[in-house]
C-alpha cells in the first residue's frame, strides 16, 4: 500500500455492466477486498446503458442472457419476453445492483483517461477525466467489447442541419421520428433491429446498405407462464449446457454434416430452425462454420427466403448477401427486417455501388444521388474489442504504452493479461472467446477465474502477477489457428477482424476454439500453478 493511502483501493474495476458488477460482487463479498468501480455512465448497465436505439433487444434469449451465479436471483427475476428489450435488461441489472448492494462501491459519471503502472510501488495509478488520481493494487477492465462507437468520418457531418445519432450513444429521452425523413446507415445486427421500428414511425426511411447481410427471424414472443415454469424446472440443465457448449448457448447441435443428409432432410431442418427462429439456426448441422460446401447450403436457404419475402426482385437482389458465408460475420436476428422493404415508405440504397460522399446541410449525397433527410442514424458499429481499451492511455512497465504495443494488433495471454502490464486483467479481452459467445457465460468464466487467481495470490502472500511476451505470442498463434479452422476469416469486412475501422490492423481478435474448450485451458493453467504467469512478492507492494 502506498504511503499516501488516500484514494487507494485493493482493486479498481473500470465499467459497471454485466462484468464489472459481478466482478465487484466477487472481490468484495467473497474475498473481502476494498473495491471501487468507476463508470462513465450515470448508472449501471454498460452496453445496455448506452444502446437504447429503437428495436434494441438482446438476441441471446433472455433466460440465459443472465447471470447464473445466484439461484435466488434466477428464481426471483421473471423475464417477460423470449428476447429481452433493452429497458428490461437495464431493470434486471438495476435489480442486481440493489440486491447485492453494489452501488455503494460504484462511482458513476467517472471516465478513466489514463492508467499508469508504478513498478516501484507495485500499483496502478488511474487518472480520471476530471483530473483525479486513484491508486490500486489490481486494475480490472470491464469496459465491454462493443462500447467504442464507430462514427464514420464523412465530410460535412458538422454542417448537417438535422439531428444525427449513433445507435450506441442513443439519447435517453428517445428520438421522435414522426413525420421525419430518416436515413439509416448500416445493416448489421443493430441496423436490422432498428429499421422496422423506425419505418413504422417515420414519414420515410432510407436504408444505406454497404454489404447485404444474412438474418434469421427472431420469433420473439412473450414468455408464457407455462414456458417460464418449464425454464425454472430445467434451469440447472440449461446452465450446464451453456457452459459445456462452444458458444455459451444451450442449443443442441445436430451432430451431422449438412452434406451427410438428403437435400429434403436438409431443407426440412432449415425450415424448422427458421420457424423456431434465433441463433439456434447455426446448430442445424455440426459443420456450418467449418465446411464451406456445408455452409453454402445454409447460405443459399437464407437467400431463397429473402427472395421469397421481398416483393420487388431488384430490392431482393440488393438485399441478398453473396460476398461472405452465413455466420462468418456475427449473424443478426430480426423482427420483420426483410418485410420492411415491402413498405411504401422505405427505400434501399446500395452504397457499395455508389458510395456516400458527403453529408450536406439537408441530407446525404452519394456518388449517384442526393437524399434529403431530417435525421441520420448511424448503425455503423464499433471499434470492437481493442477500441474501449485503447480509448484510455494505458502505460505499463518501463514506460510501454498499450497504444504502441498493440499498433500491429492485440497481444494478450488468454485474453486475460497483456505482457508488460502487471496486475491488470482484461475481462473478455481480445484473445478470449468473448463476442463469439453468449456474453454472460464468457463474463462469468473470466471474472470467476480472476477472482480465484487473486484469492490464490492473497493466500500465498503474492502481490504481483505478470505474463510474458513469449506467452502472449504463443497464445496469439493459437487464436489465429483457431480462427483459421473455421470459415470466420472469410468475411473480409468483419469487425471480428478489425476490418470495419479504417486504419485498424487486421487481426482476428476473439478466440474461436470454443467457450468450453477455452474454459478448460484456463482451468488447467490455474491448476498448473498459473502456467504462463509469474507470481511473486516484491518489496514496496
Ligand atoms: O455493427 P456492425 P452493429 N458507410 O459492425 C456499415 C452486437 N449487437 O452495431 O458490412 C456505410 O455489425 C457496415 O457495412 P459493412 C453484435 O455482436 C448485439 O450492427 O462494413 N456503411 C455494417 O452494415 C453485433 O455484431 C445485439 O460493409 C457503413 C454496419 O454499418 C455487434 O454488436 C444487438 C460504414 C455495421 O455493422 C455490432 O453490430 C445489436 C460506412 N462508412 C448489436 N461503416 C444484441 O442483441 C460501417 N457501415 C446482443
């Protein structure tokens, strides 16, 4: 502990979303540490605090997009819909914060500007944007994977006379689209959720699409009393399935190749999965993400669906993806997305054929035409995984800087720790399964591992943990190999690769070797005396 104990904490956690809240609960209530959470927003929620755009809801199903660590919490919280809407998820996290009395250790409205490792004193110094300095033994980033909004640098935006908003920074008071001409840029998960809801309210919606995208209908519905009773009865089995699966979902993967069944059986399976809705479509066969020919059958099935739904054949052709295999980019699920293009107040514009050139005072101009707009909605995604970490100026040992160290792409051991940055843990950091899974599963595994690691250090009298460049490089090679054993790298414009942000180094960032397999590796590392980490006690700490 430093001589000046003011503002010293055993651990500082950055972020009060799913991961920060649970990490706080564990370190404070299991280990008895003195913990502070600093959060830029004015309340808990993380991604759900910021993403309040029309149509925002989770596309993992509510009853397993939730914490599993407390059976009492699981029993008392009643989800109302198959896919929870953003407000309901915030209410859930509010409830968690109150139930576990977490707010007293969270400082809201506090954004971290910089963090600096003090080697002599074995502690981190955190500087907030307000200029305050806090210190701690352990620094834990719980900043989310998709929290750094990506607003494209389009000339003229500053001179736009209407309103514009990025979906990930949506105004809390909402946006009234009534009678407005709205432009929506982006057709990823977010744009596909937002378009039908905006179209139902606006005078006119113009969707600016760069890349056509696959989507599966969500088939959202209220969770009936019977459905809820069945979930409650089977919760243990559901949770077991999520942690033993490759992506944190309790899906039963049909254990056959799409190529090992007759075309009739294949289509019947796809039809059933389409009717059931949701991300479980990927579990129709066991090789959809591994074998291109198998994947082609699923991709073609969805293309046929798009052509059947969209009445205008030219619009249908524009909406039909052809440049990447299904699910090689994160597959969206939607409610009436393709149907929206049958509305008379919706226009689709192909901005790959005719790129956006500028925002004018009254709208958008592409190389082919000008569109008058009152509101522009940017559903243009995020500087994923590395963006939220690099938004802070993090300085490690011997003056190393994360922004410099990661200039060629992230380097991390297990996505948990970066060489040169002792005592810093990155929850769902690059190199871990994170965004390839149902997030709460990845978050619970990481926070529990970090808690056990710190508990071990305390028990052994250690005050310092670090990894090495060699370990990070070896793990980086595993991450790369795992990605290349799948079809994921075939999507050239995917944010998994950093390809959506101009100038970002191309590197496949999440670990694609499967959640259960990854958790097993982490458990073995811990059992093997934290293999790949150096733990010790140094003076000064
Ligand atoms: O972002 P995206 P998102 N000009 O990056 C386009 C999670 N999520 O916010 O494909 C024109 O996927 C871009 O075009 P292209 C989920 O993991 C979860 O939709 O790069 N267009 C693309 O169409 C998801 O994957 C939920 O050619 C531009 C779109 O903008 C992740 O968040 C809900 C452009 C961006 O798509 C990100 O999804 C929603 C430009 N300059 C999201 N720049 C849940 O339910 C970008 N685009 C949990």
